[in-house]
């Protein structure tokens, strides 16, 4: 169960656009490597895209065959609570490959891009 405070935090992350999510992932990745992250948003975004692309196959393997995630998100619900539930389910599945990157940012990015696009490879994640 998600606390009201956690739900508000997740709703704020859900409001982020795709480029901001990539930049956030790049920030955490770079900070993990050298202890500080560059302030150049384009560089952070590029780092985030590279991080996601390097793990795209693993991400697909973990989530694309999960019936619970597919059933929940294939309902095409625009309700934030349904999206938050999908984000949390995906985060639980991918947390092991995130190593230092908050899984919530990665799972939100997946929801923003779309499970159908990711799993059917109709659209590249970058």
C-alpha cells in the first residue's frame, strides 16, 4: 500500500516529461560514477538515454511478459492511480538492474513511452 505522501511524490514524478526523466536518470548515473553530476541538461539527457538503451533488452525481458502489468496498463486508463500502480509494479521488477538509479524514474519513463511501444519495438526508447 502506498502512503498519501508517497502517492503525491509519485504523482509529481509522473508529471515529468520524457526528457526530464532521461536527464534525471543521467544525473543519478553520473553522480554514482564520480560523485558529482554535470549541470548540462543535454549531457544528462544523453547519459540517461544511453543508460536506458544499454538495459533495454533486460527491461523488456522483465516486464513485457508480465501479465499483471499488461492487464493493468492495457486498460488504457488515464487515471493517475492506475498509472502509479503500474509504475510501482514495474519498479519492483526492474529494481535489481537499476543499481543506483531510482527505479521509479525508470518505470515512469517506461509508462510515459508506453509499454506497447517498448514491448513491440515499434518505437525506440530514444
